[in-house]
C-alpha cells in the first residue's frame, strides 16, 4: 500500500501543527496533495481507469474547498501552504 501510517505521520508532522493533529487544514491539504500526485501517476499508465479518475476529481475538489476555507480564514497560512507544496494558484 502506498499510504502507510508512517507516511501519514510524516506528512502531518511536516505540514501540520504536530503529528497527532490530523484535523489541521494544512495537514489535510498536504495529505490530499500526496494522494493526488499518486493517482495522477497511476492514471498516466492506466488511461481507461475511470473510477480512479473520478476519485481524483473528487480529491481535487476537496483540496480546493480546504484551500478556499484557508483563504477566508487566514490568507498568510494559505500562501505558506501553497508555496510549500508548490501548488498553482
């Protein structure tokens, strides 16, 4: 499995406030970005996997909603996470 407990802990430790706080917007955005990147690579090899494509679109929408929330809540946190993850926009 590509997403183990250790990988999740590392993501939340690096981008969230701490490893135990899995509910922070930054941590969730970083986790969604990791999953989106993995699914994108999968779809490059499996072009006709439409279920994965639908999952990818849903994840992108969830990440976008969290980024919109951060924009309204705290623009500095939004700018920091976008720069840190290298997201467009």
